[in-house]
C-alpha cells in the first residue's frame, strides 16, 4: 500500500528529530500557564493552594504514566507485528472507503490517537503517511493545509504535538472541516487539559495518547455527529429551549440565590435536549458557545442515572485550556430531563454543591417550575416556531443567530426537509454558503441562490445572521420581505427564544 | 451538607469503587443501587455519587458510594475520591489478567494513602466464565493468596445475573457496621465525607 | 528577524514525471522528464516528486478521483495526470502582503487570492499546448522503445519557452472557461465565409482542415471544439502577437524595398528565395479521424487569418505557398472588407457603465466578455476573483442535478456579483456601482442580458 518512506526519501530522518517549531510552542504554553495561574489567583486567592496541588498532581501523574517505557514499547511492537497483517483489508474494504467523512487524530510522531471509522491499530501505515506528509512540508518551513481531489477534500490541522485530519467526500467547505477539527481538538483538551497534553509530549514525543483517551472515543464520535446535525455548532451559537422570560428568570434566580454563597462556583448551567434552559456565571466570566457545546456533548454522550450525581472534571478550552473545572452533574428530578451542571474550580466542594442542588430542586418544585420545565420539554420542537402563524409560510426553513447574545433559533425541519437525507443536504448547502460569506474577500453580506430545489438566502447583518430556504419560484424581493418580516417577529419574541441576559452568581 | 441532627441513628459511610477501565465498576454499582443491568456501558467521567441505605434491624447504615472512572487519565484525581473512604471495593475482570495487575497497584496506592480504609476485592463478570464464553484470566488461588496477604475479603460476582452483588455489599456493610459500633460516634466522624480543608464555606 | 517583504504570486516549480520510470535504486531521477527551474538540485527535485507521489497515493486510499491540488500556507501545488502514468505538477508561491487593502498592518500569506480552479486550468492548458507540439507523451516514448531521451528533449524545448510566456497574475475566470470567442455574423456573411473555406479546401486537396479567425474571434472552424480551442488559443495569444511584433521590428529596421511577405504568419518569409527552408510548425490534432501531426500554415490579410492543416507526411514546397498566396490574397482582402462592412452596420450595444461581465457556453465553448478591457485596481481584482468562486458553486449545483441556478451576492464593499446558469450557459456579472437596491440590480441584469446576449435565453 502506501509506504511513506519509499516515496519520501528524507522522511526517515525526521522521525527522531524534533521540528524546530516545537520549542516555540512550548514557550507559548508556558506563558499561558502563568497567565492562567494569575487568573486563578485573582478569582479566589484562598484556594490557590488547591490549584497548586492540582498542578503538582498533574506532573506526578505524567511521571507515573511515562515512566514505564518498556511496557509501552513492548505493546507497540506487538501491535506492529500482529495488526499489520489485517491492515490492507481495512483500507481495501468498500465499506471503509464509502464513509462520507473520516476524522483522524495522531501525534506529531505519527502515533495513532483516534480514527472515526476503523480501528487505529489497523490503520497504522495510513497514520504513518499522514505524519510523513505533515513533517515533510514542515521541513520546508511550511504548513500543510488541505488536499483537494474530485469532490473530496482533506484538511490538516497541526496543534502543537497533535495533528488532526478530516477527509470529506461530499465537497464540504474547508472552513466547515477546519471548525470540525477545532471542536475535536477542543474535546481532547477538554478531557486532558492542554497542559497535560503538552507536558506528556514534552517528556515523551512517542507517547501513545490513546492510553489517556480510553473511553473518550465515544465523546468524540458523539461530538462529530452533533457537529454534523446541529448547525449551531458550525455557526458558533447557543441554542436555547424557548420559554416565557418570567419563568426563565424565575428559574435563574432560584439557581443564583441558592448558589450565591458558594465561593468558587464559576458557572451554573441547566440544559436539556442539547439546548440551554438557564445559565448563570461568575462576574467577568462568560460561557463561549464552543465550551457550552462540549458540555452539551458530554451530557448527551454519558449514560445517566437520574438519581446519581456525578463529580466530573472538565476542561473548557475557551475558559481555560490548562485547568480542569469540576462539575457537579445531576438531573433535577427523577422524572425531569433537565440536567444541572454546577462548575467550580474547587475540587473539594462536591457535597456543598450536592446540597445546593437539592435546595435548587426543592425550590423549583415548590414554585412549580419543575413542571414548567417538564411542560416545555414535552412540547415537540416543531411547535416552537410556526412559519405559517408568523405569516411567512413560503419560508421552508431558517436559522437565525442573534450576534449580541450568540443565541440561535431555527425552525423545525418540516417537509421537504423531514428526512435525514434531505435535511443533511440542506445543512450542507447552508454550510457551504455560510462559509462562502466569510471566505470571500471582500466578505459577503447578502446571498440569494436559486436552484431547482429551493431558494436559499443568507444575510449577515450588523445584529443578526440569517440562513433561510424558501420555495424555489419566489422572487428575490419577496424573499427579502418575508425574511424581514420573520426577523422582526423574532426580535419581538426575543425574550422567549434567547437568553439575552445572563445573571451573575 | 449531611450534618443535620435529625438522623439520630443514621450512620454514614463512604465507599469507593475502583479498578481498571472496563472492569465493570459502574455495572456493579448499578446492580446494587438500581437492580438493573446494561450490557453496553459508557465510560464514566470523573466519578458518580449515589447513596443507598442498608438496614440492620431498626438501624441503618447509609452507604455513600463513589463509582469512579477507571481510565488512566483520572488517576491523578483519584485521591480526592477515595480520601476519607471507609471502604474501597477494588474490582477486576476475572477474564482479564491486566485488570488483575491493575488491582494490585490500586491496593498499594490506597493502602499507602488511606491506611484506615478497608479493602474489598471483587472479581466481576462471573457469568462469562460460568457460561464458558471466556476462560478465567486469573487463577483463583492467586487471588486468594493475595487477598489474604492484604487482609482483604474477596468475592466473585456477576452484575448481569446479580449473583453475589448483594452479598458483597452486605459484607462491606457488616464490616463497617462493626467498626462503627466499636467506637462511639462523634459528630465529626459521622460525616466521613467532609473535606479536610474546610475553613471557608460554612457561614450557615 | 528581518521583515519579510511583500511578494506577488509566482511560479515556484513546474515538473513532469512518469511513475513507471526510476524504479532502479540510484537511478530514481529517471522518472523526471522535465523540471523547472532547471538548475534545481537533483535531491530537491526528487523530494518534490516524492511528495507528489506520496500525496497521490495517499488520496487513493479514499477515492479514485485523481488529485487536483495541495494547499499549504506558503504554496499551492496543482496536479494533473494528463495521460496514464504521467503527472504534471505546478507549484506556485502564494502572495505575501497586507491582509486587506484598508489595513496596512499585519502581513500574511494571502492564500485566498489564489483561486485553485484558475491554476488547474493553467496547468491543463500547458498540457494541451504541449501536446499540440510534442504529441501525446506516451507516443513519443513508444516511438523510442521507451527511451526517455527524446521526450525529455522535446519537453525541455517546449516548456522552456512556454513557461517564460506564462502570465500567472493575469489569469482569471476566462482561463477557467478556456473558451473561444466567436465572431457574431449575420447569416449571409457567415455563409460567405463558409463558402470561402470550402473553396480553399476544394482547390487545395492537401488541406485537411481549416480554421478562419477575424480580429481575435473565431469565424469558422472545421475542427472539434477541443482541438479548435487549443489552436485558437495558440494562434491568437502566441503566434499573432509575436508575428505582429516581428513585423513591426522588421518594418523599422529594413527599408521598404524589402521583398518580405508578411502575409504568411507561419511559412516562408519570402516567396522568391531560391533556397527554401521549411519553417512551418507541425502540430498534433487529437480529435480528428486519424490523430496525427499536421503542418500548420497561417496566412493573414488585414484582420482575417486563415489556418490550414496539411498532413505532416506531405512535404511543403515553396510552390504551394506561391499558389496559396495567389489564390488567397484577393479573396481574403474582399472577405475582410465584407466582414468589416457588416461589423460596421451592427451598432455595438451601449456599454453598461461600472459593469463587468462574462458569458460562457459549455457546449460550444463560446465565451463573450467585458471583463479585462476595463481599468483594474486591487478592489476589482478581488471582485473578478470572486467570480471564480461563484462559478465553482454553479458547477457544483449543476453536478447535483440542477438544470438552472442563479446567485446574487452583495459584498461588504457594497458591490453586487451575479451568476446565472441555465442549460449549459453561464453568465456572470459584476456591478461596481455602489449602493444599488435589489430592484435596480435586477433591472441592470435584465438590461444587460437583453443587450449583450440577444437570442440567449435565460429563464427568470
């Protein structure tokens, strides 16, 4: 098959030597560390010792993990000799070839970390080729970005010691795939922290990261599907459960009043069905959409016992890529799908949070708010927005993003988009056009595209972004009028669909 | 916090379930607490906390169970989960030699950090061996010998059939019961789960 | 560190290799048939070829589609497999400079300024032109029993000059279309032209095919469009300009008693020489009944150019040129006048101000445009580049089964870009006038379609 060394004459010598760029990265990460330590201290000087201890723990941990060289090498050897025989069968299998999207993660030394389809062990040579290509281009002081062939595109992203590769067979935009890899990278960081990743590879360039990621493959798998099916990820927005604002405020205020005395609580997040119900944050800190998506992904990908409480370390890369937050994760009640996450920097306050959560549930139940939440969750998403009711039934589907709050509202997928195939096709179209708006130079503000299937309109305004699919024969001006009408309606109902005001804890 | 004075006779005990990834810790907890079994399991992230009351006549013991993640990346955080635990159930998959090897390192680590924590050794997936789907990966004599040396009771259970699961937890409860009743309880001891360093939060 | 100077798009390297050669250890460089720049160290050449081969093999793991392009931060590599086992690779240096025209600070590599489709087309044209003169690469190898020496020599001879004339920065959407500009004529005039060509072919049975060009537009072609476009491109953009230049120089340096006949663009300089050396080029036509080489005789009277293809096995004698000259001169002078007078009766439609546009028909490769003749600036360069992306999108929609599509774009600089595709006809418009309403734009597009593309139907 593809033996990298035979075609890349100089690549062998790369394997052992560090690319010169790496030392730079280390410097950068050190700076980050310091910055982040400062952040912690300013947040709460009283618990700085805890943070320090956690840091030490991490270092000890890495020592422990990297000290047993022989065992790992032996494993590698075994993997190399026994698995290689099966390899061709994976690459040759029609099923594998037919996959629409492949995602690979590898270390800069070529060690497989993750493959979306097919076991990494059986793709060792392919991983080797990817590493060789990346380092070959790096040798000329350049960076590999993408390969294009037919309807296929392969996107590379190099993030410190980690290389991420996306292969798409349906002409996805490079921006879409880059974003996808960014999410995957953030998921890895979320599980391990950037500091741990950096330290490990500083100590042992050849480290098999799978040892630390065992069990997280599922999180990545889930995230990829989430990314492909939920446009709010690509559009970097937060999707909320619609709710009359007095009720949402009542819920928030229960959370805020109960938690106000808890010193090191950074975020309180109430979510259900991959959407946000309520959010509260410590002053000066805000929740980035991409961080929230990692939280939603974790909640959705984990099996949950409604009565159990989890105490989960999670790193939110946009908030702080180098440290863990500790999350008290639990469902409000046994018969409620809303999941409450209390995120703190203090790893010792589980029972305090557990108590707070009990009180929150009690108060919400007493004020009838749990049943309010249950009622809202019972309503099918198709009932949230009625295009017919708004009087814009010629709009078949839309996604609206409010730029200020970064909240997103989309209409239900009704015919002709009610099948998986058709909705995917529409999202691919959206995704491509949306990328085009930003990739073009000069950037685009308005786009009308008419084809046999539908008219798609994309507007990037000062305050909002809209993607909409309309009936194909409709005139441009009429389409614009309808979209304006829709936007006005959304802006009037904003309080119900969006969380415009995030209260402080 | 669990420091309300209403539960006069209530005794709390913190128990932690540890062991290598895939040994069946969550399944064990789930069988004991919810009496159910799920074949396909998702990796536990961090740790899950559940509590269950076990009765001894009129009195009861409240087991606070921490089901922990077995993956290596959480090793550094494990200390916070087993800190002040009264008992630790260390699981190994009886069909998997590696999980047995891991058990020994768990035992050493907990012994070293929490000398007062009682250890229990639990072999899981008994049904797989019983039904002949896989041979045992560890010799039972070997387990016995090691357990004796550790002065830890050992048992082999199946979360799928439920065999020996209640027996395991009864055994745990019994041991802790004895211990609890040997010493008269002071309030501080009751809340076994209280963090050591807690000078800041309770303004009440 | 020294500040990197801004740089424009440039050619980094260009090479041709055959994967079947260079298998023997120590003789790997045998697979390289051409490499530009020639002075490149052989190890560097091998690395470049190695990378290309690795990329090709890597992509084969996922799909059969051959590799098109590789993007890196600093370069763009275009791939073409023109014949089985042959690969042509062109690497471009991505321009470097300020990220936007407004902000001068923060220079970077401007990858977005390099439209891959345009340079893929440059590469495809390089091959089709090479084939016009060299013939199919494999055929050259076969004629030498697989020895590469002759092909290496031929490729070197051809590309050396071809690459010098490559104006990469002038390439745009018209390069992508690689179309032919047709001369619009009324029926009578067109028939006159056709009769004339038929008469030539009947009077000179040696002539196998002919092409008639008027003022850089195609009037009539007896070739398959794929051959015609290569010949047309070569004649109109290489041969005629250099002929014009040579004539101009000759006119200045020699006195007017020169016996030189400027009418033969290819062929003898003068028809009374006692010693005649045949300077007529031989070109390869691949889409005729018997693909082979032909002598290409190009004869020009005022604005009218006639290309005649004579099978290469025939020996061209001076006598033939004399007969041709005698036959063609008056007839073509008359025809030129006739075409010219028709052109004068047709009023060119009033040019729409602040508007650039381009039309392309994928079936007959006809293009029409008002794109390059206007003043350009960095802003309109960017807008013209945007047309390529728009075209790409329409091709995609067509592949997805849409028979017609239409796109209206408004940029953040308040310009409108419009693309329409219907039944293999494509029309792209760029309105540089600012602050137009959708209604005004619609009107402008409608007007433009009516005046410029009479008879070309676009459903709205």
